[in-house]
């Protein structure tokens, strides 16, 4: 019996909160006029394309991000695993360096 009352109370609270949010919300505006970036009105459509340069920047970001994600756990266990762990990490870093060199050659690090 207590479970039924608890469910009724929970449902009442949810409906009351939903009704309150509907009553206090701001008037709806068209989707293209919604502000973003701290209230600034958008100058272009949200689905506009990015310049190809940003894809190379993304490769550099992912390379350094993946390096940091895997370097910390590796540093914690490298003493237990020994030399094989060091060789594996240098192999992993070499693969990431290929991505960085590619992005560098594409001009991701050149801001003109």
C-alpha cells in the first residue's frame, strides 16, 4: 500500500514540476533565431561547412589527446611490465607521430 502512495506522490511531483516549467518558460522563437554563444545571434546557418584546415587541426588534437589518455595508465604500470611496455609505448607514439607529421605537412600548425 505504501508503494502505491509513493508512486502517486512521485507522479504528482513530476506533473507539478512539468506544469510549472510550462507556465514559466519563455515564449518560443523560430529555430533560426535562437541565440547561441552567450546570447549572440548566429551569423550563418548551424549546418554550414567548416574549412578543410580544421580537419587537420582535429587530427593533431586527437593525436595529443590519445597520447595523454594512454600515457598515464602506462606510467603507472611500466615498472611492473618492464622493457616490453616501453617498446609498445614507443610504437604507439610512433603511430601518433605519423598523424602529427601528416597534419603538419597539411599546414595545420600554420596560422596565416
